[in-house]
C-alpha cells in the first residue's frame, strides 16, 4: 500500500516547519550579530539608514515572529524591502547576491506558517459552524 504524503497544511508539518524556521532564525541572528560586531569603519548617515533596515529591522522581525508570526514576518518583509529600495536609490543599483534574502528567509517562512495556520483555524471554525447549522 502506498502512503500519501502529508499535506503542507497538516498541523505536524506546520509545527515542524515552524521549529526549523525558528532554529534557522537563531542561526541567522547569530551570524548577523557576528557581522555587526566585527568592527570596521564608522557608518555614514545613509549607511545607518540601511543598517536600520538590515540587519536591525530584519532581526527585530525575526524575534517578534517567535511570538507573533504574521507581525514579525511582516516586519522582516518590510525591513528587507525597505533595505533593497533604499540601497537601489542610494547606490543606483540593488544589492547584489542572495545573501540578504537568505539571512531574512527564516522570518519570511514564519510569516508563511502564520498565514497558513490562521487560514486553517478560520477554515476549521467555518466548517464547525456549517456542520452545526445542518443539525
């Protein structure tokens, strides 16, 4: 007999993805902290603005996502988007390479998990109300 693959909206799958994203966020935060404390020259005013978006805004978003996945994920997404927009405007080109998105990915995955979990709860509640009306 063939066993069906679990659905991505299965609670066990969501819980597993949630914890993988949380652990990945810790690794990402640790790497960002190492970069931030590595020394170097003092940032300019524009660079401080970029730093407020990435890594500071992204880190805040990932921390908030541990407790409120959708809010934290939206903070991560907004910070990453603002960083790319400001960088493109200030440096006349967007940042190169996938690294900024890779470091922010755990927060974005937590956003997706939060959205799917909310959708499941609402759908389950709607199904219960529909079943109660039929009886």
